[in-house]
């Protein structure tokens, strides 16, 4: 994607867009944007192929939802918005250009909504959604009523977007397609920089250069925040400081500007002491476990401190932080087996999540149901992903989810299952969606923790796992896993459907960050 062809933030306002139509409006990113425009009083329509939970809320706000893709959906529309998941030859894209309508990438439409606000943009390889949610809640607790668009939904709030009355606009900035280079932040937070999306960037050096370019777009009156514990974040901070830019760091590193000490994580949550220049800012607690969660929250504390907001607001918001859906989300308990869902698909975030699950499991075992996200990542990071999965006691592996990608013989999960250094009896490939809950029910014991992890569709499996665990019997003949199929020859299109979950994944359902 060539962002140089796109309209940067500050050029258009949301009101300039007129009546807006979003293609694939059910996806997390697109539905959040639609909700933002609707609550701002802008007329919105969207097209989809299946009924997603977010659509009911959009209809309640006055949005028009078309359950098909048709040229007539564009009648009365001024601006058409698409995501990177939508092909340029999509019939509604073609029709929009034929009619001479304004056609904007999702990031351009979001940039228009930011005009006139002080944007806090959160970027990074991992932790963007959680960190964006934390910063948003801190600003809310401080009485700022920020606008926000997050790549997930804050648990118990049930929304990933809001049009606020305050001066701040908090946004998750996606680097996967370079679209974060359209934004013009007042505050830029970069949680970490690791090799990912190399299908876009080619190598780590080019990716790091893009993050540096993003940081340089920060308002000179604002500031940049990076993590001192992350090698990529540290290199970025050194580069930017050498250019005379205002950079602040956080982490456990002795030279971090905001330093975390006495970190303790358990199944009940995480806590730590934060200090700046040797002066303690007090203890901060979160009700969600994981040292990485504490690290993410430190960027929100530092943001509040640098904006001059009361730290009591940060303390209170973090103490009440409910988590984010698909980020270490507890789905339920069945037959004394605890089931979680976790979005992690990059080896670093997978490792952190699985280490935290071990804290939760205690004496129980950790069983992972993993669906890899994107063939190129599974191939390029196979050794690292395999090592992360080996943290688990048992692995149930599904085929790679990669809409539009082609799997050559021997690629994908067929290769990954062989690479995972677990005994053969503790890992299994299942060749269908329906087989995974059966396999989990056969393997899980009371006291175990099961987590669905990886690509977006896997989040739909939680209820099926709970049902299978509730109904299981001590049947020794329960079906086991199978050998990966589809490798006799030729190429196989992968990732276009969710077996057992209602058919095709709608446009935009899988975020471009994949």
C-alpha cells in the first residue's frame, strides 16, 4: 500500500465525508469506525455477508446494513470506505469509482475523524489494543471524555469506539500496511518493534525505519513514548533522541524514564511500583495477570504523567481495567476446565500469553488450540512459533487461516506440527473445525486450562469447547487427531471459511493487521 497516495490527517473532517458507506462493516476495525461516525451524527451504511454481533448495535444507532454486496448499496452515498482486506476489484469499489464517489482507505476516514483533536496514537508489534484501551480508560477516569477507536472491544463496555467531547482522540495505529503513516499524533506510543509483516516490509531494518518515520510525524509540542526493555524500542529512542526529539521511555531497565520495580504477577493480577527520576509514583495494580500487562499499563501511566493528569486517575482506571475481548479473555468453566481466548499469533506475544496461563493453571496443565494467522508468518517464523507452542502441555493445531493465500504441498500446519518440540502424543493436527472440540474434550482433565489462540475465527470456538467439555463422557473411543491433509500435490486455497461457524468470513472480519 502506497500511503503517499493517501490523504493525511488534518486535511479532511468527518463532516466533509457526507453520507458514508463501509464495505465489510462487520469487521472489528470497520464496525468501530462506523460506530464512531454514527455517534457523531453522520449518516452511515455498510455491506456484509453474514450477521455479526456488532451489526445490531449499528442498526440501533441508525445505521443501514445491507446483507449483500450490490451496486445499489451506494445509492445516496458520498464516500465509500474500504479496508486493506477488500480487493480493488470488489464490485462496490468498482461501482464507487464508476460513479466518481470519494473512495477512502479506513485509515484515511479515521484520520478525518481525528481532525481538530489531539491524537494519542498507539503503535507497536504487540500490545497495541490493550495499551490503547488502558490509555483510553485513564483519560476517561481523568474526566477527559476522549474519542477513541480501538482494534478490539473493552470487556464489559462492549464497544471499540466512541465519539467524545474532550480534546483527545486515542487510536490504535496499524503498521501492517503502513497506514499509520497517515496519522499526525500529538502523542506517539510505540510498545515494541519486532520482525512481523515482512510481506510488506521485506526485512526488520525497513520495518524499523517505518516506525521511525511514524514517530517523526509527532507534533513538535507533543512527545514520543517507547519501551526501554524492548531492543527495537530502545534503538528507536536512541535514533530519535539523537535528532533532538522529545522521547520518554518506560520499563524495568535501570535507565528507563518511568521505571517499574517489584513487579509481581499471579492469577489474581499484576502489581508494581512506578518511579520517575528516583521518585516513587506509588503502586499500580491491574486485575488481569501477566508482567507484560503491567508493562503495557506503564505507558498509560507515563502518558498521564506527561499530560499533567492526576495519577490517581491512572491508578483507579488500571485497578478497574476489565481487559479487552480476545486478549486473555476468560470464556468460562466446564467440568472443572477453565477456557480462555487469546488473540496472540506472533511468537513473542504467544510466549507471554502462555507463560501467564501457566500462572493461572497452577498445578493444572495448559492445552492450546492454535490456528496460525497468515501463511507467510507461519513459514517465516516457524521455528519461533513452534518454540512458543512447546510451552504448552498439549497442542491441538488447526490449518493456517490466510484468506487469499495459496498453500503449497508441505506448507502451513503440516510443517508446523512437525516442528513443535513436543512428544508426538502431546500434539495433534485436526483436519476440521468440528474435530477440535472433540479432541480437547478427550485430552482435558479437571484443573486444566484450555486456550483458543491465534487467527480471528478461533475466537468463535469457545462456546463449542465449553459445550464439548460439559457433555463429554469417559469414552475411550473418542476420535483423536488426524494427519494433515491436502498435501498430495498442487496448491490449496486456505483460510476463506470458518468450518462449523456459519460459512465464509465476511470482508473486513479479519483485520488488516494480520
